[in-house]
C-alpha cells in the first residue's frame, strides 16, 4: 500500500515509515497539512493531530477516498470527534505499538474491500433481476415461509428483496448439497437462511427438515408445487414471455406456456399431440393451471 505520514515529529515519522516499509509498504512523509494537500493519491493517510495551528479539514476532504487514521496524544473534540465526524476512519493514541497501527490499517482495508465487493454484487443482482417484473408484498410475512415458483429467478428476486428491506444478513443453502442440514444448523440465529432446491428433498426427510427450520428465519423455495408444507406457501407465477428470459424452462412451465399461447391457434387434438399428451391430460392441465379456453 501507498501510505502518507503527516507528522511534525520527524523521528517518530521516520520510525513509523521504517517499520511499515519493512512490511512492503511505500511510505512518504510530510510535516505540514499544506504540503500534504499537494501530494498524490494514497491508500492510507496517517494524520498527527499534534501539529499546532493546523486545520485538518482540507486533509480529510482531499483524501476522503483514503483510509485516514488519526495519531493523537490526547482525546478531545478537536483531535478526535470533529475529524471523525467529517470522514477520518479511526484514531490511535500515542505512544502506540506499530502492530496495533497495522491491525487498524488491515481492518479498514478489509472493510473497504468488502464494501466495494458488496456494491458490485448489488449491481450484479440488480442486473440479473431486471427481467423479473413482479412487485412483491413484503409486509406481514411470518418466517419461516415457502415459495413455490417454476422459475427460480422469481423466488431469488423475492428473497433478496426481502433481505434488503429487512436489513438481515443472509445465509444461502442448497438442499442438493449433502451437508445442507449441517449448514442450516450452523447458520447464525440472527441471519435469514435462504434455502433452495426443496424439490430435491425426499418426502421422508421433510418432517425433520420442517422441525429444523420451525424456529428460524428462513425462506424456502421450490420449483415444484409444495403440497405438504407445515408453513405458509407463497406461489409466485410467471406470466410474462418466459422464453425471453434466456433460460431452460421446467417441463411444467413449458406446458403451461404452450397451452396459454397456442390453445386459440390449434385445436385440442393437434395441441395435445404436439405436447405429447392425451386430450384428457390437456384438460387436466387446464384445470390445474386455472386456464380458461378461449372460445
């Protein structure tokens, strides 16, 4: 990392720079805030508040994208509270051990990296879910609850929107993973567990699964109809042109789409033949999907 040390005690600044340089960091030193403002971009700025008669606001504004750590001899409004309120990250009390300073630097470097990663993930998810047009009612939902949707992206969109609104942390678990039950047990109680692939769970194992999540913050999704749930089931239907989604459709969703879009173009005999089912099965599908045949 590139580190700027603003310190009027030359010996102290040189000592800090020498120890940080041994760890592979590039260090530069200034004895006044005026000289520091002329400098270039830094990953970290170590700012001494012992420099008399100096206004620290320009430094903090200039290096607002950097990790600014205050080096203070005493704690006061001017040395700590005010600089922190306008953008400094933290402070360290002199005299200090270099290991403690490095720990603070590493902590805020990790924080900045995670923050940037989260922004990237949020942008990516917004892009992924941009094709999902449904609006969700997120109020008055009791956890745990189940989502049935033949299109997985619809369920994902709901779960991530719910977590964001409630400001929960999320643990993701797929029931296709042999260690799924252990992952659910190990998840923090304060987190919401988003569990997918419920349709892969054998019916003989579902009772134990329901017991496991009954007192947890959990959303469970399935691409099949859920007919044995011990919790509330929310069905999310996909009415838009799902071929435009660019994904392989579940068989049931494909059949539903074909009936909705071709029943007025083809007689039942021909439509059932193209779908590879009998006319009776076609009638049963309409009843199942609540599709009214257009006259």
